[in-house]
C-alpha cells in the first residue's frame, strides 16, 4: 500500500497542473532525520489575468486517509491544527499578514518525527478556476544509537575451554536497519539478531563468541556499523584472567662438578599476577646450600651431586595454581662446547695442527706410492718359483720337484725270518755298483730313519757324509750367476732378468 502511495505521489509530482496557465509547483520527494528540520515547498503560478485565491490547505495523506495540517485564508488568517501546531509553520511571513500573499505557502517541519513520514498535499482553492493541488512524499530516517560493551568486566579462562560471549555490539532504533561486522585477530564467531520496533525502526544486535584463553588476553575487538553512507566504529580490549603459565629457567644442561653460581628461576605468565611461589624437590628435600629469593633458587658454593633431581615450582594467582618442572643432572666435566657457542682457538696452534695434518697425509701418500712401485716391479720382473731356491738334503722331498730321484734299491735284499728286531737288509750276493757289508749297512740304516728336511744353500751347517744315504749327484756350488735373497734363498740371474 505504501509503495502504491509512493508511485502515485511521484506521478503527481511529474504532473504539472495547468488550466488556463495556472499550476502548483512542489518537490517530488523530501527526507530528513528524526529531530531535524525539513521544508515542504508549495508555490502557486497564477495566470494572466490572475485568478483569486480563496484558501490554501495542507493535508497529510496516510493509508488513503487525509488529515488537515495547516490552512491559510485571506480573510480568516492562518490555522495549524494539532498535533502539528507546535512543529509546523508557514515559511513566508506574508502569509500571516492582514492582506496576505498566498502565492508561496511553503511549510517548515521542526523536530521531525517518525510519525511525520507520509505524503503531503498542497491544495489551492481559486475563483473562478476551482481547486488546484500537488503532492510531495516525505521520508523520515532514524539514525541508530550504536554501542559496544563487554559481557562482563572480567573474562575468566576456564580449563573446560567453553565458548562464551565476550562482547556485544548493538545498533538500536535505526531506520533503515544497520549492518554490523567485526574486525579482530581473534578466532571467534559472531551471531546476529534483528528486532523491528513498533515505531518502524529496527534494532540490530551482534554477539562475538570466543573461547577465553591466555592468547585472547589484551586482544582488540572492533565493531563496525554501516548505516547508509555512514560508518561507525567502536572498540574494546579484552581483559582475560587465566591461571599461571609456568616455566623454569636456569638449567642449561651443563651443570658439572665444582661449577659456581648456578640458579633456577620460576617464570610465570599470569593474569592477575602470581602471588605465591613454592619450590620443592621430588622424592626429597631441597639441598641445604640453596637460598630461596622470590621466584628463584640460588645454590651456594660449588655444584655437587646433591643438586641432581627433579625441581618443581608451584605458581598461584587468583584464578588457580599451575606447576613447572625441570630435571637437573650433574656431570663430572663440562661439555666440550656449549650449544650455540664456539670454543676460541689460538691461531698458532691451529696453524700447527693443520700443517701437521697435511704433512701426515702427504707422508702416507708417498709411502703408498713407493709400496705400489715396489710390488709392481717385483710382479713384472720375477717369473720363477721360490721353491727352486731349495736344495734337498737327506732323503726327503724337495718343494720344487716332488719325489727325489733315488738310485734303485738292490733287488737281492732279504730280511731274516727269525729276528724280532728291526728288519735289516742283507746282501744275497751279486755283483754291481752297490756293495756294503752288513755292519756298514746297519750303521747307515740309522741315518735313514732321520726325517726329511730341506735347507737353504746359504745356511752354513756341516753335514757328515752319512747324511747322504745314497749316491746323489754332487750338489753344485753357488755360481756367480746366483743372487742371494733377503729370506736366505738364492735365485738365478737368468730367472730374475728374463
């Protein structure tokens, strides 16, 4: 219905009443905020010859019903009807004169109210032309009241980590309704609610919900209200109370025997601040040489094994108590190099160490090269067999040649059947190269029992003739073309240089 009235008012504003050159000029639409002042223009364009204006009437058209607002009559004067009497007046003073001029009958609304929103008709009664009129549509805006508040003066972070509303932003009694949004670094969520009031305004309410914690303390929360072309902001800083966050400092992992001036400090982040610090040692009592000052433990004298253990610090504030723990172990000697710190070195000692390392590497390289050359040369020059350096003595084997070439044993040797002694060969009788008496053979038989062995030609050992049990070819002496080796053997120059 209201939209139909608006369209009709617009058409009426575009229509210029002209009968015999007479018309009423008005604005098509006017607007203002509650409490402000607004003018509704109405001008009569007379004809030539002019017509006589008998009366001018202002009317309020709302929901199809007309209501008189103000009347100007040349004979009777001016009349403003309730409820507009205190707030509506004719702009031109000539309208109120004894002989008024009614061509300009613009009215002024003061202290504009929401109820003033309607269509207003300006009607001229003339003679002899009759009635002439036009209309203006008045819109009234209501600037909202914006406020932002904390839900409670103090917000407490609980171990249950439950969500709660920490701030509320309200844009009340606005027309048209406002739009609310939040600007913050907090990881929360917002809820929105609109309420339409009886006077036509709208109240928008938004709550910001978050889980209170140590991280949300002192965080800024800003509410931004957008109303038409205006931007309204309001901010609060959260005051979150939480239990102490405790950490023990001072143990660097390098407490060694006889170290001096060591201490432990209990650091606590809390709101409100910590009021009580309590120290204790698990499974025991604090060392006798410890001194407690506020939130610190000072250990007098050198470090000993008595200081080892698990130290506990209880920190208490108005919200609760939390605990910090540190395990202290004692070493016999300090660490070689504390973390993040380099051990200074004497430049001269460092240069000497580097030079010695380089020299050692070079020496090893030279030794390796010489050894390689020596082994390579022996591999390329020696083609014989070390077993050829040995000569066989006695009745043993030679490493180089297997069984020695013994002279053939006489086939006419026999052993007496009636002897239990060691069998001894006896000559049956023959002629040949092997001649020996039984006595001589018995003596030589003992030598035959000796184990086989070989000796190097270089050994200077005397052997009697009995060692050679049989007649071997005579041993050649070391010739000029033989070369003695470091292990006592000899090899031929022919083999060496082939």
